[in-house]
């Protein structure tokens, strides 16, 4: 697993402002549960001073997403909207004493939620829908505008760095060439020479038989099982149906409050191994599925 700071752990186990704000007059929704992360930010803004008097979040995602959302609310409470909009995703990461590179997209999601909430308060339309043909990464629904923005803001040079900030390129790899084109465009505008070094595309869905996919899934579960067992839990493969992988959490993992984070971690391992986006879905008793998805 990734190395997390003590601040990240603190705000994951005991998040601050994990709530829906009463009498909120600003709401920002970003992300998608189907893609693994979703955040709703609610604010109560003083209409005379535009000071954020209260802020709360409701997050579906990993521990870094929860900690980043909590950090965001702490950073913006007491600020005016103009001051709050100056809070960057790097400010969120710094507040947490750093995030693993692979989890920087969680801080970006917090920054976007704030922008969406402020737009909602002002009666403006925050553009979060992608225009037809604008998507670069279809697996995570990331468009060229977002990729170009993070490349410029953080001076990114590689596809891997873009993946860390946006999740784009982290699944089937079909979008790597498109991401490199955006990186190259920005570097040329800066007078720099781009170095195109596409990561070979991972084996895409459909190129493996069902038996091969199941074998890869079982290998990942075997790799994570020792860590789960050390905490008194376990995981069992139940069924594989297209992109959905049904598993049963056993022992301490069955009712653990961190089960969602554990499933998110295992799902990420599966995505990396299979080279495609998959959803890990927990089930209860044999033959009985639950509606929750990671």
C-alpha cells in the first residue's frame, strides 16, 4: 500500500466536517461513483460578506479522498469566497503533509468541488459535463481541458504524472497517445522539447479469455490476502461478470469501517493488473449481492 502521512490518517479515521451543512446555500458535486470517487461539498455563505461560515463534505472514495475533503473544509471555513477560490489542490496536499503521487487526484477533486459550489452560490453554470468528442480518457471520463490545466499548473512531463493528478491513463492505456499530445503541445508553447515515450498499451479487455482474467484476479487477491489476514480479515472471489468483480469480505473485513477503503485499494490493484477499469462489488451471504459498489 501507499505511504500516508499521520495527518492523512488522522483525517481519515476522524474526519472533520463530514456532514451536510444545515441551511447550505452553496452545493458542489464532482466525480462519479462509477469511477471510484465522488464528492459533495456544502457551504453556508454569509450573503452580506460572502464569508464561508460553515462547510461540510460527503465523500465516496478512498482514505485520501476523505482526508482531502476534510482538509478542504478546514482550509476554507472563515474565508471569503474570493479567498477560498485561491486555495489550490497543492494547498490541500500541503495541509495533509503530502499525499502519495498516485493520490494527488483526490486533492484536485476537492478544488473542483469548491469551484462548483461557488458557481452554484453565484447562480452560474459550472461546466462539468464533457462535450461530444472532448473526452481523452473514456475509462475515467477525463477531457482535454482538465488534462491541459493540470499539465500547465503543475508542469507535468509524463503520462504517469497526469494519471496521478487526474486518473486519466490509469486503466486501458488507449488514451496515452492523446495525453502525450497535450503534454507536447504545452511544452512546445513553453519553448521546451517534448520527449514522447508512450507506455506500451496494457492488454485491453477482450484480448484475454475469461479463464485468463479470473487467473489474474485470483493472483491479485492472493497478493493482498496476507495483509487482510494480519488484520483478522479475508477476501473471496465470488463471480466475474464483464467489468464487475463480485467478492465476499470475510472475518474482520466484513463489518470493518475501513472496508470501503480496503475495497478501493484492492480495486486499484486489479485495474493495474488487468489493464482495464473494473468495479469491485461486495456481496453478503452466498448468492446475495449488495448494491454498494467501489
